């Protein structure tokens, strides 16, 4: 699809307190791999994205600030490119479809769409849906006849450190006798206060081991999270704006988190999870993980604290279930997806 001398890509994504940072993080992962391969990558983003995703600061010179007028976005990007063409447009945004992608062909030689929903038409040459259970047939009526569709966690866009830590993490999991470290992570924004609720449930379950609670520095109840962690003791850490999630996941024995795109990071490192569904689009991901034995669905945003506490207590008492969940998770994703997507860009 892309010639060997291709050099320029434009990514269109957003991030924010309610949207979270999943779209941005997987785009930046792909962009890092492309930059390493010699590409120049630029980022067309809406208001608030730079403030939410601190990693974008390193790419500030290549960011294109959009006005918020959806219909005007293709022209705004073209203007920022000073009339030049780019080799690839990467669109990862639930609010964009063929109505955005087709006008972008005025400056983009090829279009890669990253999607999770299979609910709207796309004008793409390559489409990626990295979710477990997704089939290319789900997009049959939504993409042009010549579009190549990549599906499943084998194509999950993960940073290289996940694959690098995978082998040692799996060796440690096979030898573990009990849960000694829990990772609590509901995304950088956590507008629903799930980190705090998770810590309360862990404490109520009587767990005395190590806990790493990861939460964005701007989360609304971060002060309460710090206060509760201090009450629980020095074995509980609160970490903000973490750059090395791979090491935290590799060191943990059990995760408590959401059912979004971070699921594939956990799977690459064989980390089983208790999952809360925080958005409707996470339902099929969580259900597929549960069916595979890699996660246990606790509930949604309305889950009672007692239910959460009981679920934690039950899994902590069942070491065999934790090991089985770890191995099931590891079978889902190996962390090498980014390289496979790059290969697909050139193979088309």
C-alpha cells in the first residue's frame, strides 16, 4: 500500500478527561515505530488533547491544532501541510467516518483507519480493529471493496517494552504462589472515581500486600486517593503520569481496571484482571476476555462496593484461578502487533 520511500504520515485523534487517552496512546505507539523507520509523523488534534497526553509535548512542533469545526478539518490539515501531500492519513476517532476521510484524500495518498466499533462507513485502504473476537466480515459493508481489514489482538498497537518484558513476566507468573502485588488502573483521567473505589474495596477485603494505584495527576479525586493510600500503609503507592506501565504490569500479579485498549497490554504480559466496564464500547472486549478466561467482569459504573470487595476476596483466595487467568491472557496477545501493522502498510 505504501511505497518504500514514503516519509510522511498525519494522525487524527483526540484525548480528554471524558474520552480518555486510549486513541492517542495507540497512535503514538504506531507513530514511534514509524519515526524509527524513517517517517515524519504529524498529529492533527483538538483542544485539550495536548494537555491530556503529556507525551505529545515531545512532538509539539509536529502538532496541528484544529478549530473544532468537524467539516473544516480536512482543509485545516491541508493548510497546515502548506499544500503538500502526505503518504498516509491515520484516523483513530469515534466521531469521524467516511465524511471526514474522503475529503482528506485531497492530500493523503492512503488512509489507515483504527476502529473498535464497526458501526459507521469508512473510506480506507487499510482498517485495523485490534479487539478480540472481531472479524473482517464485520466491516464488509462499511469499507471499500479493496480495503484490507486487520482484526484481533495479534495486531494490537503496543509499545516495544511489552514484548521485551513478556518472557520474564510469564516465567515469574508460573512460579508465583499467591497475589503479592495488585495494579489498580482506570486510565489517566478516571472521571468516575474508580481508583478510589478500588482501593476501598481492596482494603475492605483485608488484602495486606503491595498495591500500585495509577491515576492521572489531574484526576478529580486524586487527593482522596492519596489520603486513602496513606491510611492503608506504605505498601500502597499512588503513581501519576506513569511512563513505564509495562514494568508495573510485569511486576503485578492481578490487575483491577477497565475493559478498554489497555486490556491488550495486560494480556501481552499475562496479567489477569478484574474488569469494570466503564463505557458501552468496552462490553464486547470485556466479554471476550471473560470467555477466554483472561478476566473476570465485576460489573459497570454502578457496581456496589460490596460486590467489588467480594470479587477481590474470591480471586485472592483462588491461586489456581489467577494462574489460569494469566496463561489465558498470555495466549491472546504477544505484544508484536505494531510490527505486523507496519508490515501491512508496505505489503498492501
